[in-house]
C-alpha cells in the first residue's frame, strides 16, 4: 500500500510543477471522468445516511451525495481553481486518512435543473469545500492515469482510501437569489478562523459571477448598469459579513 500511495503522491508533485491541479483533473471529458469514478467507487460500501436525489427547495443541514455528483470545473465555485499550494497542503492527508466525513460538510449549490429536479452526475456546484472534492476526484484520476491494476487497488491502504471517497457529507443553504451563493462562499472564508482568507482572485471571481447573475436577473425598475450591479453585490456581501 505504501508504495502505491507514494506513486500517487509523486504523480501529484509532478503535475503541480507543470500546471494547476484542477486543469489536470479536467483534461479528460466529463463522460470519461464519470466512467473512472464509477469503476473505482461503485463497488464500495453502501451509504447508511440520507442520500439526496432531488434538488432541495429549502436549507438542509445534512445529506449525502456520491462523489460523481459534483461539478469539478472551475465554474463549480467561482470560476477559478484553488491554488496548487492550497491543494498540496491537504493532499497527503487524504492519502493517509482518506475522506474524513466528521470534518466540515461540503456546502453545495444547485443549478436550476429541469422539471424533475433530479441531481445528475457533475450537476452539483460547491460554495465551500471545493479543495476537498477536487483532491478526491483528482486522486481517482491519478489512479487511472497510473493504470493501477485491480490487485494494486485492492491493497488495504489504497482500498480504504478510495472507499472513503464514495459518499460525501453535504449541506445546503437556500437563497432565492442564486447570486448570493457566491457571496456566501466569500463570507464563509472571511469569517471562519479555520479557513484561509479569500484572496484577491477569490474575491474577484465570486463578485464577477454574482454580478453576471444579477445583470441577467435585472428586473424592470432595477438598474442593470455595471457600476450599480457591482455596488449592490458588494453591499450585499458586506451585509452578510457584518450580520
């Protein structure tokens, strides 16, 4: 097990010397990614907790989703991937301990979806916890990239790690205005002592996404001018932080 885990770590170190880890994960198309995730995870243990199958209409404090439900493109959170240094600070923890569900839940957001409100593969966005999800998906992609054999994947340490990725503990905070999910994600980083403060890129990405949504939603009698929309978004963010 230790030898295989070291191979995975070495591959990660090589990747981040050349490119952002998020770009590496997304080099394969979504269909192929889903095949990789299903092949590695579907034989794992069943979930003994409530699984969410439909997009919720209200805030939910806890539910569980399969790893393949998450969108791992840059648009999943704010248009930017976490920096390699941030991912690298936690990558080996996942190799050693797997996914620890007792830690903070992944805070999710959902696209409008179709009339069925069904949750599809790659349809769940992330407000907080993107680094965790990207690491778990990325480890699966590395295992496929290294062409690890079935026997290698069955080694106790590797098997335990991969099986821990199958189900992910989540939460959902409902906002009538979808732009507020981006502002809420910034707020969490700002007010939590356990999290790295949002960088200028984080702030820019979240405000840019929120502004784009606000301009598309601008109603009659509400200014859609860029400066006015930016002012509304920044004002709402400041209100979230100080309340």
